[in-house]
């Protein structure tokens, strides 16, 4: 913009010089009224009055914009400092334990309060869906890794400033990304990894000079060797909990393990029918014939193992607490599950923290989920949980796995984390939805084989039933 002062000075000089010239060449005339500026001079770019008008107009625009900007900033500042309370539903940890990490978050974010409630897992999924949809549900909640299809209508996708896809892949195990990454978004932050492991009775294996099996062939031989029948042939000590359905804890997960290791695609039974049939035949073999190592008359497998009546048991990390509660003196070893050649993998079953897309405080939800994903948060939670029970939740973060190498109870779970895969045949979720419905068809398949039916017929019925359930939940 031109310098206004110079414009006026130049105008004054021009007028003065003109007057001097007129005085020198013309006679003095009587004074007359000052005429207005000619029209052509008023339109000239250098017109001082027009320049002044531009300045005044610019000032007015500047003041208006400044006023609007200040008003906007005041609104943003007020929202940033507004007191917000987040409702957080959990399942397993008591409020005082969770408060150890919640307090750290609240110190960092003094305007946010997190109210944690430990819910009962029974009917939890139904209550969660109902409450969120009617506007009275939580902002943050825990859910099972297989529930994403069921909860797709209420889950809030996480933006990149919470965690990017690349960072998620680097931070957590592959199974978590597979389960929680849908349609371009990530829908939860895991605080744990849990997968199926093999529990072995240490005293029985020592007495028989055996080591925990690493292959299914070794598993079968050890199971037969460690089975002790009475004089009538009734099993007194079972070699392994395999073959039946109703009295085997985690039967759906064990069958999933066999399906997946055998290469079955659980989303496409039609192309995996023979692999499913082979796995069903192998599984039920342990409870049929003269060389059976398990039968339907025995106690539930977790109880049999805790009572010292079972040599090998498949379970998850939370089973450690149940077993120790029943029999604190039982000696057992936890190992990776047996595998087929070149199929060293297990089945994951874990819980995740997510946010509601109906929440009125999504900015604060993102802040809290970002906090939960931190390394320090998981470490502090593991320590806090370990003070209240025998074992904390095995770390969900890959970079924390090695820190558990000295923990014989926790390390086997994280040591298998990179080879874990999910299955909708999952036990103990008590969801009354996807899991329980497909499990019902699976149980019927096993029972039909034990009652003399063919594995081919059982697989066909299973495939039809599972397909109907999966289509219902858009899986």
C-alpha cells in the first residue's frame, strides 16, 4: 500500500509550485469561493480522500475479523476447559485397581473425570447394546475381540491422532489388527493378549519321565500313557481332556485350534469341509474306542485338572486363578500348545477397550484411549493387578513381551502372541449372541459323532448352521 503521508506531501508541493508559477506569470485576482474537485480528479488512483476511505474500510474489516476470531477462540477455550465426566464399563478389574491408571490420566487432564464401573459379564453384551442405543450407555467400554461384527453399530473408529494403522501394527500383535481393523478404521485398544496354552501336571509328567508335548503325535502318545483306568476300565486319571463337548472347558477354542492348524477357513466352510471333518474325527477319537483317554462321565476338565485327576488341560490365563483357588498346592507347567508340522499357532481370546459412537464426549474418549495404549499404562496396570491376584493380564504390547520372560505363568501367553489367530467359536464370553449360537452348532456336531453319526454329516449340519449365524451378524 502507498505511503499516505508522502501522498499528501507531494500534493501540497504540487499545489505550492503551481501557485508560485501563477503568481509569477499572472496578475493578482480577487479571491473567489473554492470550487469542488473536478470529477476526473476524484477517480484518480492517487486521490488522497479515496486512499483514506480504503484505510478506514480496511480498519473496519480488521476489527470485525478480530472480534469474530476472539469470540471463536473464547468458545474453543471454554470448551477445552469444560468439566467432562466419562463413564467407563469394565469386567474383570475392581475399581480401586483401575483407579491406579485412571488417576494418572485425570492428573494429565484435570478437566476430565473417569467413572469406572465393574460390570457382570452375564448378559453384558445385551445390556451394552441396549444402553448405548437408548442413550444411557457408557462412553468407554470393554468388549471381546470377536464382538466387532455385533457391535459395529455402536463402535467409534479411532482417528490417526489416537493411533495410526502403522503404529497399531508395530505396537500390538497381528491378531489384534486383524480383529479390530475394519473398513479402514481401528475400533479398539487391547490391554491384554490371551491365548490357548497347554497346562500339564508336573508331578505326573516327572513320574513318567515325560516332557510337555510339542506335536499332536506326542500329545496322543502321552495322553494314552498317562491315562489310568480302574479294574472295570473306568478312567480314574485322564491323560487329556479331549473328545467330548459338554464337560470340557474351552471345547470351542480347542476345536478352533484344530480347525485352524489344519488350514480350515472358518469364514468359508464350503471350501474347508474336509479339513473340518478331519479335525472333528481327530478330536472325538480321544473319547471313543478302547483306548479313550476321556469320557462324558468325568468332572468338568478344569475341575479334574485342579483335583489332580487330569494330566493335560487346555486353558487361558484366567484359568490359573481358578485352578489355584481350588488347589493351591497343585504343581503344573504351562507350555505352548501342540502343533502340526509347520503350523505352530494358537487361538486368541482377549478383551479390548473401545468407545461409543453415541458418546457426547468423543474428543475426551480419544484422549483416554490414547492414554490406555501407552507402554507405561499397561505396565502400571499389570503391576496393580498383580498386587491383588496371582497374575496380571499378559501384555498386549509386543515391546513388553520380553519383560515377562522371568514369569513362568505369564510368559507362555505372550510367547505365542505372534502366531495367535481368532475364532468366533469362543468360550466364556456369555454373549448370548454370535459366540453362543455358533458354539451350539459345534456342540451338536461333536455329540452326533459320539452317538455314532458320521463326521461328514456332522460337518454339513455345522456348516449350514454357522453360515446362517454369520450372515445374521454380517460377519
